[in-house]
C-alpha cells in the first residue's frame, strides 16, 4: 500500500507556523495525496484549492472552501478570522483560525489508499452563545463540461426534496467527484458550479466548550464504460464509490452470521407478562426457534413488556427485568439464543397508547413542548414524550440502558421509536421541533440536537460493550447511512413481511437490499433482509405460511447480508421438513460466512425476463448466487473480472454448481464470460475457485 505523500515544496512538515511566516514562504501549494486522489491547499489560507482525480487524470480547481458561523448574537466567517497555525502530519492537515468570537480548528484527513478525504471543523466559543448555522465549506469548482447533480435519499415514499440525506455528484465525461455532509437533514445547496455544505445545529454552546461539527467528504470516482444516466438516480460507479467510502468510515462487520427472529412478529407476547402460562408459551417459541437453527431473538416487547415499571421509575431507582421476564431470558440462555434488549427513547411503550407514557413523571421539565403544525402527520402528537435533546434526561436514559445490559442477559441492543414519542413511521421521521428553553437546543428547533443525542447514546453503549450487536430501527432506518455509526444492522425497509409465494418474497428481499446499497449507499452488511409473513397464525387468523420454494427465499436473504430477520410462526408451527430446510441453509451460511461478508451485485435487478444475482469472492475464490424468478429457463451471465464479480487475481478458474448438486463444471480464464442456464423459478449457487498450475 502506498503511503500518503505530504508535499510542501522541499519540506514535509510545518508545525504551528504563524500566518505572517507562511506568507513569506511563497505560493507553493500544500498537498495531501495517495495513488487515487490528491488535495491541494492554499498555504496562505489553509483552504482547499484543487482536487486531483488520479483515477481519471482530471484536476478540479476549487475556490471558496471557507467557513461561516452564525449565532444568535453574532456572525463571522473566514475573512474575519486570522490563520494562527498550520500543521501537516501523516495524511492530516490541521489548520487553526482565531476570531473574536471563537477559535476554529479545521482538520483534513486522507487515509491510506482511500479515494476520499474528510474535513472536520471544531468550534471553541469564547462566551456562551446560541449556535444557529455553520457553513462548513462553499466550494466552487472550475471544470469544463461539469454537471453537478444534487441527489437526495433515502426516498421511500417521501415528497421530492424532503429526503434526509444529500450528496452532490460532480459529473464529467470520465468520472467526477462527490461531496456532502455526513448527517441527515443538513442545510446544503447547489447553485451552478458552487456547492454550499452547511447544517443547522441550533445548540446552546457554553464558553470554553469545544463543539465538533459534522464532517464533510470529498471523493473521486471513474465512470464505468457504457454507463447511462437515469433521472433521479446515481450512476453505478457513483454508488460503488459511495459504498466504498461508507464502508471505510463505518467499518467492517463485527459479527458472523446473525439469523434473528423478530419476537414482535413471531406470535410472541406484545405487552406485559401477567401469568406463568404466557411465559411458558414464549418459552415454547424459543424452543421452536432453536429447532430451526435461529439463535438470535429481538425481544417481543419493549423493556420486556414491563411498561408500568418503566412508567413509575424515578430518581435513582435502578432498572432490571422482573422475575417473569427473567424466566424467559434464562430459558433463552439455556437454548443458546441471544436476546436483543429492546428499550425505547422517550415513551415507555409507543405502540401501546393506553399504557405507554413519557419517562420520569417527577421531571415535567424533561418533556417535549410543541404545537401541531398544519398538514403534519397525526403521529407527531399521538403520544406525549420526553425531549431526547436534554442532557439530564439523556444521562438518565443512558444509565438505565446500561443497567439492563449489566444483567448479562442481553448480547444485543436495539433502539426504536421516534423523536416525537410515537411508534415511528417514515411520515414521523421528519425534522424535530421542541419549543422548550430548558433543553440543549435553541427553542423551536431540536432536530440536530436530537440526532446528536441518539448518536451519543449508541456510542456510549458501544463504548461500554464493544462486542455487543447493535440494531437500529426508527428513526435511524429512515434517516439514512450517516445514522449508522457504531451500529451492526439496520431494520429492513420491507417491514410488513413477505407474502406468498416465496419466489415473490425472495425477489422483494433482493430488490430492497439493492435499493439500500445502490441508492442509499449502505454497506450490504448493515442491511437486515426480512423473510416470511408477519404473525402467521396470531390473532385468530389462519396460518399464511407459503408452500414451496423455501430455498429460494432463504438464499435470497443469505445472498443479501450476513444479517437476516425472520418472522416465524412460533406458535402456529411449521412442517418438520421446512424447519430442517431453514436450519440447513443457516448452517451453510455459518460455514461460508467469510464469503457472505462481501458482495458484488450483477448488473440486472430482479425483474421479469432477467436472471439477477450477486458474487461473493474473497481473494481467488468464492460463490455466485443466481436467481431466476421467471416461468421458463433463463441464462445467467457474469464475467471473471474485478469489475463484474470482485475477482482480483488472474488465472484459470473452475466454475461448478454447488447447489443444486450437479456434475456440471467449466474451466474459464480471467476476463471470460460465464453463461449458466437456471431452471424456471429457482436459484443456484456456483462455486468459483482457481485451477492450480493453469496459466495464460
């Protein structure tokens, strides 16, 4: 791996150099670079002056990489600040500015052979203030034939312009660059060739407090040959570049195969255990899951169903699950099923309106204060709730979560709900407003403060329990990829379950997973594909378990992610052969988990007349999944290249059919195309491995 080169004329390091001394040293730019991207900086201003795309050989000249800070009682920008120091280290440029109101620290980071760099600003106030808006940069790009596209996501039924996250793609004939703020609901915009990267903290900041602003990114990419633009969507080369970046920032998967049953949707108790018989019923559900090979369970009711306990928890009272809940948890441990602790954020049971209430009745000042707005979702005023952007409440909530985890019963942790206290739906994951003047935010806008508080809660759990498995539902699942820091999996978009038949269910699983990866830029191992119908036989309904093609939906889920979520008929039951089929494929996934942690999608999406699939290659070997949902046999195709399936090593390879069992195989050289007939309404797994001793 090439080391970053830090070029400053003939020297490699300037440490804490006064601005006047910098001016005397001439105009030679400062450069951070590696084999993929170079960033040039103005040595007199400490600002970005050019981005070199080494993948395409292009250079994008930049002006206007400047900050601006707006508070309730003052405003200043770069022109009113003095450059007081500049320091270059290994892959890092640090610049400090001093203004009358604040000290501004700016750090640019370029890691290893990354194709992107990050910029982060920190503000240290000289006096108490109300911070309203921060412009992190306003770069103008001087490039011939440049088209800057503003792409907002995730879309999922949102009106255009209301999507939480925004990335700007600067497109040229050869490739381009991408930039944005690493947060949802920022305040960025584009006019012509100038992008303004900004957000609205709406925070109270104390004198001497150092506020780390949200980072921004600058990355580069190269177009694939023959790429065609689609209105409102990123190019495949752009999504690949974004996913490579989010994978680097969020980190690799921490766990192996995680097949999890959702207790809420698996015919288990939703409310409070009121009898031994209710617990015994859920213990039998645990036995059922173990027989299917499923060894993770998201709790079937928040706070173990002990809503009244949570309603009355005050002062220094500790939280721990009661005896009936403990009995169920002990049985889960006996069956080697790892249970997810399911807390809530600001209402004890948002899905049980008659009983769920805000936490801490002794602290009315912790409540969210707001009036309904015209046209808003009625969910926003459905329940009373605490304001998460209130440090005393956040500290208390954090402590009771840690107390629950300290019991040792939980190997995983989840957060779910809404900043408004309802159960959460995409219509209620919108910018948050709280008019209280007693909380951490400025009155009227608590949006960023709530997001930051939730991020802090998740980070604290991760810090205390580094190996815990963390799932997020709402609001992060609707806020987008930048809400997944310190997380292992994100609840599915298709939360209503998959209907009959399994062929349709499998196609939906693969489609939604592709949306998350290629349109929302999730690393695939954050996805939590969901299989099977909800509450198959609960609430006096007959079982709606689909018959046939069970392997098709199982392979669909396994091909998408090392995490899966299953809605299981734990009380209605399943035929023994279906239990065995589920267990067989989960065992296959555990055996081959290293390959499921990587994924390269073939070009075609699930659709009529198509065979779609994904490749899972590690080094010089791996698997290719192929799916044919059509009523007639179809040919699947892929090429033995890095671009097509992620195969980086050259040579001659054997391609054989691992499932269904077959004697068919072929020897194929790197760069050649494989064509494989897939029978109607079926899936196949092909194995790719090198032929030893074979050469070009």
